[in-house]
C-alpha cells in the first residue's frame, strides 16, 4: 500500500553480479536473484521510498543490447507515468558505461534514473550490492537528482552517464569520471551534488534498425588498412581510437580518405581522457590532417561513448551533417 509523503521508486532489475550467486554445477556465479530478492537484501530500503519491482531481464550485462535499452526506456516511462518519482536500474557493471549513456541520450524526463550494480557478488565478503542499491534508491528518491538525466551510482559516488568509465576488473572503486570526477556523493544516506544541473543533450528515438558501428584501436606499427573492409562487412560507421591527441600512422591516410566517403568515421583518442586535438600538429596522420580529411572529432567523449552516440544518431535517422553537428555540440 502507498505510504503518504514517501516517493515511489521503480526498481528495474536486469541481472549482473548484483544478482549473481554461485552455481554449484557451473562452478561460478550466474545471475539468479530476483528483483524481490534484491529488495529483501537491503535492510531499510523501504524507509526511503515505496519500491515497485520490475524484473526486466536476468542476464550478464554483456548480453544487453540496444533493443534492451529502448525496452528499458519504455519501462521507465511507464513507471514515471504511473507516479514513480525516480527509477533505479540494476545491471552488470561490465557495460554500465555504455548502457547508461545510451539511456541518457533517450531519457528526456525530469525524473532521475540511477543505474547501479555490484563488483562483488552477494556470496563474497564485503559484497557491495546492497549498499549500492540503497544509495541508488536514495539518489533516485531525492528531488536534487531531478533534471540530471541518467546517473550511475556505485561506491557512494554519483557519476554522469556521459563521463563514467569502468576502470578496474574487480575493485569496488572501479568507476571513474576522468573529465569531471563524480558529480556527487552519498553521505550518511544523503545525496550531495557538487554541481548544478548541466545542460542535457538528448537525441531522437530510433526510427530504424540499430546499425553496426565498429570501434578500432590504433596500435604501434599498424597502418590499419583493414578498416577499408568495414563497409563490406556491414558496418555503417566506425570510431577510431587514435594515438594520443588524435594521430594515426601516415600510411593509414589513403584508407581513411576513402573510408570517410562511405561511412562516418569518428576520431577519438585511445588515451581515454582529454579532448581530441584540432590544431596542434601538422605531420602526415596528425589530427589536423585527419579532421581535414573529413573525420569527425569525438571531442572529449571517451571512445566507448562516441560509439554509443554514433550508433544512436544513425538509428535516429541522422545524416552526416547532423552527426557532425551533434558531435560538435558535445565536445
Ligand atoms: N559479469 C557481470 C556483468 O553482468 C559483471 C558485473 O556485474 O560486475 O556485467
């Protein structure tokens, strides 16, 4: 029964480590716990909000795909239209950096979505799932989280979906935002934001099938001539994780010049932080030459985020001009 003066939070579970327990036969942890089990594992979670439960999926997060995300958005929309003042999504941490950003691009409502998970499954000492779930509910239920889009809450830190990256295979402090740091923390159960709300830049909902977008990394001594085959393999775009500030070996230039005539090619940096340069170097294969050749700068977007953005833009029907405009609006 609805309790007066308390927010309703929709809890949408999809699997991941937070819901995984060891399977004696398989000899490893697999997603098993239901959304109701998750709620039951957090003493006091009901003190903060009335929780409505949705079991959306039960899988490791590498099995999530873009159609799952549009389905999740539909679930979140249904929840807020039914009166929820926020949503918490639980999922595996392996893909939170990509899923949260795709959700953020599609979520245009003021109600917050807090995405969380766990690095240690519930059978391990110091399992972080219950604390993360509680913190995510506290964030989603707090009015100061409104108009901030999709947030990622783990280890009592609040990150933007745009910047958060998983940086460690097992540490409970695996999630970092190199550009901004966490935009808030949860202290004694109280979310505290260190920034005012930021301008939110969404995109249109998909109007066609999700395109295949490649992500390729420049490596020592390789001119990457293989990328010329990408369109023939069905790829409709590519993000290049270039060296340093946005550089490739000079021998790769002819292939890049041809590729940009066929598909959008986004220039990001394999360093994973900082902004792609635009006017510092002029050697063959430099950022200046690549941008002049028609590559689209990812600006300060991490390559994984740039790939999500390019995927969603093409799915929303954007042409090359619109893609260029949308990337430059986010640099
Ligand atoms: N394998 C898990 C996943 O579903 C890892 C995790 O949740 O941390 O992503």
